């Protein structure tokens, strides 16, 4: 999105798809946390789901890490 800029053709569609995907990932992550204890849920809320740029950047980093774990498992490698 940065590459094409906000005035380029297709930007609005990309922005809408990104927003939808980010919201879905957030919902799924929060669902996973429902089984955790209250302090851990609070920590995730503060660090990854607060309504600021730093939290969103951390959340995107978390999703990147989860992607690595998924690929590791898809390759048939066990988690340590």
C-alpha cells in the first residue's frame, strides 16, 4: 500500500482487504486468549490490542512470528 500510494487505482480495495484481514486475525487471536488466565489476557490487551500504532506494529510482528511457526509445523518439524 505504501508503494502504490493512497491515490493509486486499487488502493481502496487493498486497504479494505487489509482492514478485514487484520480484524479477523485480531478476533481469532482474542478467541485463543479466552482460555488464558486474566493477567496474561490483560498483558496481550495492553501490548497487542491497544488502540495505538505501537500496539498494532507489535500485533503485526506477532502475526509474522505465528506465520513462521505455522510454516515450521507444515514442514513437519516438531515444536521444541
